[in-house]
C-alpha cells in the first residue's frame, strides 16, 4: 500500500468524494489529529475536526474535471499530488495535497486549493472600474483606492442600497455625495460601489440578495455590517479606503470583525447630502482602512479641520459594558486594560440601548416605511422583520424616547466629559455564518449595547485593530477591535491616541 | 541537516531570496531536474529550467510579510511548509512548499502560491458590474454572461477603445450597439466592458496602458488580440461569451492562443453601428466562448437567420498557407488533416496579404488619423508605429490595392466556391510575453497571412479549439485553433461542421 498507483487511487477516491460531497469518505481520507491543514482562498483550516465541521456545514464543491495529475512519491512515507482542475464555469484551478502513509493507508495531511477568481466578487461589489472614477487632481490621498458603500451618490451610477428592487427604480446620480467628492478631491480613485446590508439596517453583513462578503480574518466568519462590502474590500486588499456609514455601529463592527481601522465621525461633522438615510439622528459618515495613517488622512480630507479638537490620553472604562461581552472578548480587553484606567458608571445600559432603539426605529420607519409598504417582498426576512418592529413604534413611544435621549445625552456627556471611553468595539469576534440564531442574537444584543454610546452622544468613535482572541481551527487569532469614544470633534485625535495605545 | 529547524531556516532563506529577488539563491534552493513544480494563479511551471527561466525574466514578487508558518516534517526525507502571507497591498495569501532532502541539503521540490485577487483584473476589464447590464427578458442566452470589447456602445458607459486619452473625451453611450443589444434581448447579462488593443490594431493583446491580460492556457503566453480582454475573460471563467471584433483575425487569433471557440461573422452580416471602426471593408463582429453550443447560440441570437446557409463537409486545405506556420503548429495540423482533404492553390500568399494590408492601412488611417494627429503621444509605440506606416499609403497605392482586392476576391471565391477551407488559425501557439522581436514579428507575419483570407473574401471564419502542440515546461499542451473559412453566410453551419471534426 505504498506505491505510486496506490496514491493515485487514493487521489481519485478523494476527488470523487469531493465531487459527490461524500462526507463519510472525506472524513476517512483526511488525516486525523490537530495538524491536518486545508487551505483555500478563504483561509486555512487547522485540524481534522475543524475541516470536518466545515465540510459538514457546506454544500459541497463546484463541479470540475481534473485535467492533469502529478505525483511526487516520498517512498514509504508520503506523496505530494498536484492536480490541475477545470471548473465547469471556466478557468483553471490547482490542488496540492500532501498524502501521508498512516497505518498502511494513505491520508490527506494537507491540502491547498486554488480556484479561478470571478470577474468581480458580487457579494463585495456591485460595480467596479479600473477605476470607476479617477481622481481629478493629485493630493494627500493620491494612490488610495475607495470602495463606496452603495448608499452614497456616485455621479453617473444609481444607488442600490443593498436592495435590487430599489436599484431597479434608481436613476443615475447626477453628482457625487460630498463625502465621496471630498476623497476624490484629495486625490483618491473610486474603485467601485460596494455592497451594504439592506438600507444599512443590520450589523451582520449578510445580504440575502447579493450574498455574504468574505471575512479574510475569520474563517467562516460573517463580515459584519452594514458596511460589509467596503470592509471586505479593504480587508481583501481590493481597496485601501472603505467609505461607510455608522448608525448603530455599521463602520466599527465590521472593522472589529475583520481587523481594520474604522472611524465613525462626529454626528453632523460630515454632510449626509446625497446619502440614503436610515435614522438621521444617529447616521454618521465613516471610513475603514488597513492603516491608522490612511484612516486619519481620509478623515482629514473630509472633515472641517478648523472644528476638530485635540484629545488627551485621559481614558476611562465602563465595567457595565464589559458585562455584555463574550468571555474571549472580555478577556482580551481586560488583558489590555488591566487596572490602568479609571472606571465610570454610564447608567442602565439596557435602558440606554432601548432609548437608542426606540428613536432609531421610529426614524427608520419614517425614512423607508412608505417605500417598504409599496414594495412587499423587496426585503429579506431579517431586515423586513426589523422594519416590521420599527413600524410598531407609536408617536407616544417616540416622544418618550426623544425625551429619554436628551436626558441620556446630558448624563453621558456629564460622565464622560473630555475623556475617552475605551470599550471593546463589539461583544464578540465575528460570528460564524453557520452560527445558530441564539448565538447570533446574543452577540448582536451585546454589541449594540456597546456601540450605542457613540450614537446617543453623537461622539466620534474609533475601532482600532489592537486586540485579538484565540481562533480555534485557525493559524492566526481572530481580531477584536479596541473602541475609543471621544469628545465631539475629536475624530482625528482619536486615531493619534490609538496609535500610542499599542502595548 | 534534517530537522525542523533546518527546514525552517531553509524556508526563511528562500523567502528572503524571493523578497530580494536573489536569483542565485533561488536557483540553488529549487530542486534540480525536470520534476520540480511551481504553481500559482497563472498556472504550473514544470522543471527547474522552466522555473529558472521564468524567474530570470520577471522582476520579482510583490512585497509581503509572512504571518504564520507551519511545518510538517517527514523525517529524513521531506517536509511540507505552509505559510500565510500578507501582501503589502492587503489581503492574505498562502504558500505551500514541499522541501526534499537532496544530498544533505533542503531543496524546494514543489510550490503552490496563492495571492489575493484584485477587485477586478484591470488588464482584462475596464468596468464590471454584477451584472453591468441585466437581461431584460428570458431567452436562449439566459444565464450567459458577456464581456463586451471596449469598442461597442453599452448604454450609460463611455467607450475607451483601449486608449485612456480617447476615454477621457468619450461621453456615455446613449444606447447599446446592435450586437450588444441582440445578446441582451436573447437573455444574456452584460458582465462588463473588457480591454482591447488600442483601436483594435494589433493581434498581440499587449495594451501599453492597461497591461497584458493573462492567457490561462499558455504559461507566460500573450493573450492574443485585439479582442484580448473578452478572450481572457472567457478563458478565465469570468464571462461565458466574449463579444469581439475581427478585422485581421482579432477574434480568431486570441481564440486559438487560449483554446476557445472564436467565430468571425460574415462581413456585413451584423450591424457595426455604434462600434468603433478600424478598416470598414474588413471589420466584422465576432464571439468567443468555451463551448461550441454557446458560440452557435450567440451567433444565432445576433444574425439574421433567414440569410444563413448550410455548408457541406466539403473541405479543402491550402499547402501554401501551411508554409507560413511554425513547425509545431504545422505538425499539429498535418497530424489532424493527413491527406484526407483536397488541396487548393490560393495564389501568391504574400501578394494577397499585401493587398489586404494596403487597404486596411489606408482605411485605418482614414478612420483614426485625424484623432491621432491631434493627440500626439496617446498611443503606445507598437500601434503608433503601425498607424505611422498606414499614414504613408498614398491614394494611388490605395486605389491599386482596391483593384487588387477585387481581383483577389474573384480568384479566391472561384477557387473556394462553396467549400470550407481548413487552416491553422494562427501560425504559432501564443508567443511568450518575453519573446524577442524576431519571433514576435515572424509569427505575426505568418499568422496574418493565414487570417487575411477571410478578410479578403468577407467570409465567416471559425477557430475551433481542436488541435494542440507540446508546451515545454507545462503539464498541458498549448492550444492550436483549427480554422474553418466557409462560404458567406455559413457562420452557424461552420460551428456545426466543426463539432463533427473532432477526431
């Protein structure tokens, strides 16, 4: 059982099992133990169990034929098999497999799979150019490439808002939204228009029409939303600046899930003209980048710098917020923070969140309710359900919510003052796309309690990719964003502060 | 010299050599002999010499850091090294290497490299959507995806013609070119606008502004042009139909180089409205696909089928054309054709080509000369030189050329009649991007002598991916197109005939 023919037979048995998604055969042929590797364009899974779980959750592999097989035998020990695959959809792929002779049988100890890239990843992007809009002048952002969330006007193109029925009725924009124009005026190219959760009313990044963008930092993790497309575009290296929006965390949460810098600007500091609203009291422009320097430059190019203020490294933490975090995120934050910072009491966190949610819901329904009622079936279940709840908010509830909002603002401003709140950006690392509803809802509720503080106060908030948590089944840890919520108009200062926080 | 630490040291030595493009170290660390493998998204190189030649021709690899390394030791024999790489431009890649212990030293016997995909490959595409234009109705082409050569009007988008200076002055098209509209009306989606050689005046597919699209069938081979973008898009699986143009072979040649079906339609059978011309006497619409069924369906959806005629399997070959082929292509054709077919004399092939070239040149200059003179420096050297030659054609030469063209048509029509000429599509397999000017020019001259027969007669011509030639340094042979030149309006019949020619 150790010759060339045996390896070749094992290869073909494995290939047939892949094509027929015969999980029993696959489980048997994959080498047991924690050292087995399966890598593809999404990342590398480590260990038989992680590979098995992944294969049992998915629906099999695309149809393909094997065009060539090369075998390099390492006598009585192992063999490398390299195959050229031809997917039914065209192009060519490569499989590289290390087979080990284990107890007299050939087992796959490592696999590296390459598949041909699509013209464009439609879960990330709606329209892409090379570039779509070229910078008109040179500037500090020359060479930077922007993925624009599909809520902003880009001249010449319609806005889709993550909803095909909305897109179908949209006329091409006649001019750029100011937040888009500011980046172009500073020298950046617009690469394309990137996907969003429907009407930006989700933090998961799972668009039912266009698919779920990949999260290259967490295997099988959701990208986070609602600025899912711009975030994944930047994390994948397909753009250097994501232009997003943040109502309840839609810039900060995907930044945290994917290990990027994400800055929610001070409410009202950047014009929201020619931008699809969700809840105007909370809606804010934001940016996602791989580097602190780039997020700072994007913010400086867009903000009225004469209004920006400095911020001192005068940090506080709110233990009541940490109680809403998953253990791994809490541990990562506490390992970072130790007892180095003063603590503050923000009040009843659940009450704060309910206040936020009441006003957000009322405004979201006012903004989009008429269109939704005129387009039954246009939304997926998740966002449709959220709007259905929003529709139930009465005028009395909204009025009470606005009163509570004013009070919450006064209280939070009084407690926080000019200090900077440190908080995990999200309550968890990126949940798996296969996670059950209980985990998804618990982490969502936790995260929104963390992110609503900036929304309630209109304060700028940064997610800095400075923390991490163990990622079972992967070679690298999962990113955890460190959140900084600063005084209004301290946007750029927050980035500078964060760069000094690396420990 | 056989432990984990030694493998790790060797890995890092190799990685440093890759990053510094230290060819001497790379040559030493790559296992000698013909079995060594190097695979990446472009394909798989086989043998130390092929890998060495490739590395000496290129400029090194993009800057990256290694984020994780896993080593699986096969004691005293080999080791597998798997690394996660982080390119400076974002995203993550994977390296898988098999190291063999050869004469006491570790050598790389196989490598599989994955790099993150760009948002869109700008050498292939200019603008891409998901889709860019959706089909308005269901039809026989439902599910098909079209790459439109950047010469055709696509409503809402400017035409670039492969030239940034032209694009900069272009207004968005107000309606689709008829050849585009026909595919949409039959149910196809338009994926995007794909690159072309400047003004379609080349057969190489090397655009100096946008780069050279990859040829997934020939490692390091040019894609062929001028319909380079649509062809590579289809070969890569990024579209299923390439909509091209063919003046002197611009559909058939890239089809031959990349192993696709390529059909040049009967001259005048498809409207050329809203399509940038080159030489109207010869310009023809054409399609590129991976399957015979799809090219046939695209043609049927576009052509006036009431004018189409049948064609009998009444084949002839022209030995004088074979004399212009490289030995490998000639051998592939002769192995296929044997002595099964009647031979014909087409006359002096050089004279025929000169006649074609004179009229083509005169028309090309008439079409684009004024714009070129008004935009010095807008074209790359190769196409600029071709236009500079075209500008030298005098009115007397053109008049003589047109007289000779009429005579050539009569002669060729008389010789060929209703029969179908079999001929290699191109004189060579795809030349290497690193090929010297002598090889490039010789194969170009040979190929144009083969392709001009259809141009001179206005006949439809098909390139069918039925032949191949050895490809040293690769696991698969290089494709060679079998050309079929049929009676005018036998376009669809040629595809049917070719499907019966497979031997």
